[in-house]
């Protein structure tokens, strides 16, 4: 993979990329989710799509702060990001994080940040529809069973249910649904800043329950499209001693694997 361009370097050359790839905190710092960042970047480079990242100029969108009730911190973080984005005259943003997607798309406009924001599931599906990504079939996923976990911030918050499934359908695998899916999907337990607080009293952990539903499908792979979901499902699989049998992959990783990237 060649070096990824920075927005600052492109601006210095008087250039503007087609898209800004918003990496997000997990994609930058979490060792597991860094692999998703690399997979998606490899796809973009393979297709020769003109993109760049903010690099050190990118900061947290403020989503966890607002969900936790710290509106002042959210406003500060959002304002700083909007200033950077507007300085570079950013028009189109693609991100692999539903939380970043939801916040920038739906909450930044009221603060002066108005952009076309696309989640990478939708972007990948568009590339497939346009014939730019042609998945081979008969390869690494032939005979595999894949189940997809709906992210709350993609599904219930933004009504994106079909794009991730359309990406998976072009893999030569069987797509099997969990008993709670789409509009009745079960949260992984991390959203709304819950990931940063201690568990409340109850009879079971929500991610243990959700992992159990994935196991019941008989799938070999759980497809996710969110860093929080991926983390919680991985922990859930460990609870059931299934972490070696049932692997969690992001959509971008599955596409990259199929393409041999």
C-alpha cells in the first residue's frame, strides 16, 4: 500500500481530493480497528480513487461527549473539526464509523458543518453497483455462512439496512440472519456512551446475549460495520469461548480479502 495523502499536503499543492476519508478514533488508535482502516484504504488505492485524510488534524467528533451529556465538550470538539473541514473546503466525507457518520451528517450542520457524508457500507455498495468493485466469487468465502450485525447508528438512526447486506450478497457465501435483525436488531451494548461506563444491574450482559444469537445462526463469520460493535461482539465471543470459531470482520476487510488486497 502506498503512502496515504494528507489534506494539508494536497492543499499546499492547490489540490482537492474527491473524498475525505474520516478515520475516526477507533480507526486511528485501536489495534484491531486499524486493520479496517488499512483494508478500506487499500480498496480506495486499488480503485485509484482520489482521497486524503486529515491525519493529526482530525479530532474526535464529540459523539461520546454528547451522548454522555457533556454538551459543552461536544460543542468544542465539533467546532474545532468544522473549522478544519471548512478551511479545506471539504464537500464529501466517507467514514467507516457509524458514530462519526451520524454525528457529522446529522449534528454538524446546525453548527455550520454541512457536508455530504457517506458510511463506507453505502460507499462500497455504490462502487459494486457501478462495476468498480467486481468480487470474484468461488474464493475465500465459498461455502461460508456469514451473519450481519446491524449497528444502531446505521440502522435505527439512519435507516441503512440494505447496503451492508448487498455488499455481503456479492460474496460467494450464505447470508444468514440473526433472529433479531434490521429494525428489530439488538444493540451491541456500546452505543450512547455506554461503552465508557460500568455495567448496570441485570441478569446478563447485552453483548453476551447478542454474541449468543450470532452463534445460534451457525455462521462462520460475523460481519460488522462499526468499531464499537466489533469490540463488543469480540468480547461476547470470548465469553462463549467461540473467539477462534466465529471471527468478526468489517465489511471492508471482507471485500479486501475477496479481492486479495
